[in-house]
């Protein structure tokens, strides 16, 4: 029962314009079904193969969000069903997503991941990278992807002021890039905030949060 209660608690706590993605990575089908039976439909996974397996076993009205770092050679396994890819952090990956989406005759919605944390371990594009991508001729020819927003992860720190500064910076970039429009680039989604920092993220302008452990409990990686 606790998954349902946790979900309701978070949903009651966040503004209506903020979408909650339940991050179910490492968690069993039974946990996802518990959230599903409580009415939840948007789930996030960070490994393509794990997401494919769960997609195959679970009801087909689930929206699957790929939130992890992408291995290009695996994009093809999720191209027929993925709802939103959060972690696009290179032009090469974007071109691969476009190619696979074309094969399935669909348009795949994507978010560009920006590097906002100081740590070297976090993936992501710089503002310059984004500008180079979206102004290129080749980008204009990618008809099977649609960039709908940005995603970012704050530093792993107890210092809330650092987290707040990083989220605010991403919101500034988001506000700027929102002015740019093309057939495959129209920003409306700002995906930032996890179990430990989603409140700060929402204060800083997030409208999509990715929450795992606060819903499903701690993950066990062994
Ligand atoms: C695991 C993960 C989350 C959720 O983390 P929690 O701290 O359990 O809420 C969110 N975003 C990304 C990219 C993740 O990999």
C-alpha cells in the first residue's frame, strides 16, 4: 500500500502544472503495477533493456520516459514505444534517434540534457553545444524528432544554495531558448528535480520532476 500513499502525498504537494514521473528503475513489475493501479501512468527508467522488458510485460497505456544516459546502439530497441527521451546529450545521439524514429514512422519527443552541475560525472551539453546544434542545417532536416524541453541534474550536495543556483541557471537558459522556434524545436518542458531536491526545482521553475526513492523506497543495486 505504501507506494500508492507516497504517490498521493507527492501529487497533493506539487502544483498542477508539474508532471510527476515515477522513476521505477531497478524496481519489480509488481511495484509498477501498484502505482499503475493507483492511476499513475508516467514511469521513468534509465536502462533501455530494462525499460523494454517492462514495456513488454505491462499495460500499453503507460508512458515510458527514458531518463538515463543513452547508448546509441540501443536506441533502436525503444524507438517504437518510448514516450519522451530526457537524456539527449549529443548531436550524434539525436541523429540516431531521428533515424530509428523514421523507421517506425513516428516522431520521438526529446529533451536536451544540459550540464549544470560542476561535477565531471554528470553528462550534458553546454549552451554553446545547444546553439551549434539547433542552428545547423542538419538539425533542420531531422523531421522525426521533436525537442520539447530541457533536462538537468543538480550537483550531489547537501548545500541547497548550490542546488538552487544550478536549477535557476537552467531555468534562465530554458527561458532564453524558448524564444527559438522551428518545426522540430519548441520548448515547453523543464525536467529537473528528484526525490531530494524536487521542491527546490519547482521553486526554480521545473514543470516535470523525476522521483524514484520517495515513491518506491530505496533502491538495492546488488
Ligand atoms: C534515478 C534517477 C532519478 C530519481 O532519483 P531519486 O533520487 O530516487 O528520486 C531521477 N533522474 C535521473 C536521471 C535518475 O537517474
